[in-house]
C-alpha cells in the first residue's frame, strides 16, 4: 500500500506553513478532506478560487486547451494571450498587459517597469502591507516575520502607516519610482482605508512624478463587487497587478499599465508566463465572473448582516472581524463544524469565499461562525 502522504510530506517536503488538514476534492464552494468530510470553504479567495472549485466551464477550457497546445510564450504569438491582454485592458481601463506566474512576480514586474521608465530606484509602501515573497516583492512587503530574515533587501523602500497621507507625502519625492498600495489590506486582516485614501495617494504620486501601483492580487477579479477594488474610488492607477482569482487557481499573474508605460525589448520576461493553457483558463474564469459579478455586493451584504453582532467590516465578499487571541480557536471550532475560515494578522478573522457561494451556504457559514464566536 502507498505510504500515507503525510509521512512522505514530513520526509521529503519543506513545509513553510503549518498545515491542518488534507484536502482532496473541491466543487463550487465546498471542499472534502481525506476522511470524506465536507466543508464550506470561506478561505478559497486567498487560495485563489473566485469561481469556486473546479467550475465546469473552467475545467472544460483547461481540458480543451490541453488537447490543442501547451507551450511557452516568449518566442511566438499566442492568440489567446492577446485575447486575455485585451480583456484585462478592458476591465482595468488601462492600456497594455504583461504576464507572470504569480502575484509576487507581477509585483516584481511592476517594480522593474516603474524603475526602468522613471529612471528612479526608491519605493514607498504601507505598514502591514503584503506584496509577495520573492526578493523583489519582499522589499515592498512590510510583514516583519517574513522580511527580516532576508534583510538587507536590495530595493530601497520606506513604509508609512496605512491611510496616513501626510506620512506618505513626507517620503515620496523626485527619487521615488512608485508607491505600492493594496486598496484593502488583505494579509493584514481586511483593513479598509478611508474613502479618500486612494485619491490622496494618486495626488501625492502625481505631485512627485512617482507611479501609483495598485496591488489587486487579493482584491481584484470581482472580489469586492467590482472588477477591481480601486474602481470604488474613482482614481486610475498607473499599474495594476493581478493574480490569485485571475484563473481560478491555475498559476498566472499580470500587470496592466497605463498608456505609454511598457517594457521594451529584453527588459523583462519569463518562460511560462502567459502560456496558452494559463490564458485559456483565465479567459474562461473571466467569462464566469462576468456572469456572477452583479451578485457579489449583495452576497457580501447578506454575510455582513448575518455577522452584524461581531462588527464585521468588508466590501463584497472580502470580510474581516477583529477577534483577538481567540482567532485560532474560532478557526478550529468552525472547521470542526464544517466551515473553513482563516486567521489573518493581528487576530483578524478573514472570510474570502468563492464568488459563487450560495445564499444557503452563506447562512450556514454565518450560523457556524456566530456560534464559534459565542
Ligand atoms: N499581493 C497581495 C495583496 C497578496 O495578498 C498576495 C498573496 N497573499 C501576493 C501579492 C502574492 O501573491 P503570490 O502568492 O501569488 O505570489
């Protein structure tokens, strides 16, 4: 008999996270563990699945493309890559797209683009912000536990408190290539800034000639009820970065930049990025999100209403609650009662379910979470 995969895991894998259960199957907003237990997955959005697990249209697109062409993208025209770029330009309102394999890599690309087009080297970003774990993106990520072991990082970045526009204005100057900002901080625990915040960041960037780089890796692709969270604010960024929900869990990221901002020959590239299989999956995902996007806002409201006794904050289906030290215990109790939730930083419970979650699933999840919170 094959050895239990946990034994193999302990022997051969380098676990960078503590893991709790073994997930073996998913469909819609549900996942199943190796003992056949079913869960409502309110964590799927962090783990990339906005259209729900194994959405039939997404699976069909993967299978169809896999039979046609699996290739790498740098040397040839790939028809569905151009089609995906057109879609991303359409939904962001920007000008041109460039592909990557992950969110961190999309942010690395944005850093390179900002540096090479402005001729400047410095960045500014926000306390508790998260932009990835590659050596590039880590430089604009603030989370001390993942950053400090690798300091000094080669790209200079100054951090200011999230929401503090005076603090930002004081550090952004003629040497600043760009400002990285999450429109809602995800890993920090679903922190929603004041309405005028992104407008203020835009003005500060304009005054200094720095680029405004909005990281929509967690908030994008319909999560907050619009395609992108920046679209609630009325500003247009210079660069938007996207990953997670872009292809329902298939690895692909992208940066989309405003007119006049693009890489020149040989300035950037990656073998697998924007390959036809990833692009087919992303295009099918966008098709599904187009259908369900109008429902995201009211589904979020239903969730928030159900949890009202615990002061939830959120936008669309991205919801957080300050729970404090009890967070891991609440997470565990919810899992025992067949609902997966997640503890983000600082005792914040995070709910980020698939956008296809049904009313009934929302009500069940709300009941379990309320009971766990007491
Ligand atoms: N930016 C944000 C806002 C994120 O939440 C994450 C992932 N948690 C990343 C970037 C990094 O994405 P990836 O894990 O795909 O590199």
